[in-house]
C-alpha cells in the first residue's frame, strides 16, 4: 500500500485527513518536531501510523520519511487566527510556511525518493476583497488565475506557494489547495462562532454582508484524497463549497440550528473588531466570493454544497 507523508498532521485538517487515509488503507507518516510528544490523530492507534522527526528552523528531516513516501501532503503552518498580528507573529506565520516548503524542496533534491506528487495547503487569503464598494456583497467570484492581494494575507499566500513550487522542476506533480473557512466540530471558525450562542447571542461581525467562502471538513479531506488519486490534477484549485454565504447568513443559520428561536442577533461594530483584532480584522471583515468551478470540472462532487447541509451534518 502507498505511503502518505503529512506535515501538520496533528492539526484539525491533519487529523481528519489521517483518519480518512487509514480508512482507505493508506499508510501514513506524520512529521513532528518532537517524536516523544506525538499526538495520535483521532481514535486510531495503529501500526499504520508512523512518526518521523523534522526541524524547520534547523532545516533537518528524517531521510527515511522521504524515502518511504509516495505522496507528500503539506499542511504545516502557524495558525493565522491564533494570536494578534504583531510584527513578530506575522514573521512566524510567514517563516512557518516558507521555511517548511523550502525544507521539503531541498529534501526531495538531495534524498533519493519515489514521491509522485506534493499536495500543499494554501488559503483564499490569496485574494483581495470583492470588487464592490465598501467591500460588501457578492462580486464576480475569484478564480485561480486572479493575482495575489497586496495585504499581509495575500503576500503570505504568495510566498507560501512560491516556496513549494520548485518541486515541479524536480518532476513532481504539484497541487495547491487555496482553502476557505473550514467548518469542523474539532476546531477552527465554527467552534468560535458557536461560543456566544451558549449565552443566546448570535454575534454578526461588522455589517454581516461580507461573503465567506467556506468548506465542510469532509469535503476538504476528499479534495486532498482526490489530489492524490487523480493524476490529472495539477496546479492551483480553490477548496471552497459552491455556495458562499454572508457572515450574517452563516451566523443566523447556525443560531437557528443551535438555539431555535431563542437567540438575540447582535452586530459587533467594525471599529470594535479593528480595536480588538488589529490588522487581523482585515480578514474578518473582508468579503471574498471564491469560485470552485475548476475543481468541479475535474469531476469533484461536493457532499455538502450548501451551508444548511453542512451545518446540519455537523450539529444535528
């Protein structure tokens, strides 16, 4: 059976992906900085998960992991929303992506291997705001050939993708997945959106008109597996559901599922978000309508194309 080497394997996406790969009878190697602190993804305790060490700062990696791999899935990167974007934190976010990409490229150059393809995470932060006044409402959907935005998220995604792109010159197939907001019960945005609802409050961010391009965790995992198994896939794909929604739509639909009629919608003014989040408020308030047409042309069918279907599966 083929072996998948995963970076960032103990994160929300990495755990769900590892579970799905094991169910499809792939072997998995997870790269970790400290093998003694390894965290098994999900409920799986199996000999088909192995761990190998790497150190991004020192640019070292266990050569056996590269030698054994048939495919590499690159998810590693410091969490964008975990901390305020200080100058130091922004550099950590960039370095964790660029330096890890460089390590993978350099390892594939110097270590004999049979890696057929590299599938790397990216983000819809690549794109700027919808081209409408005040950055609200639906615009013409962004497609993969649109240029990177000049804000911090856009320039970070550009450097991220450029760091791994040299694998193509080594004869490796490269797939880059620009991922939207991932809806999962195990972490990320959905968990944060739910927290105020415990107190009966549905918090709409800013005007609430800004469009969110999202994806159910199961569909995202299926896209990663499709990128492994479909050899015609190469280049950039937007990993987002076919039906983006406004922040207000998302929050109110979530509130109805969790609380029925027993909730109070409250708008958090943009200026409050800017004070509380600083530069990170750019992404929270940005409207970005992103197209998934390219991945659909490849034959991918979404299990959860609508927000209602996604939320009901996750929460009911």
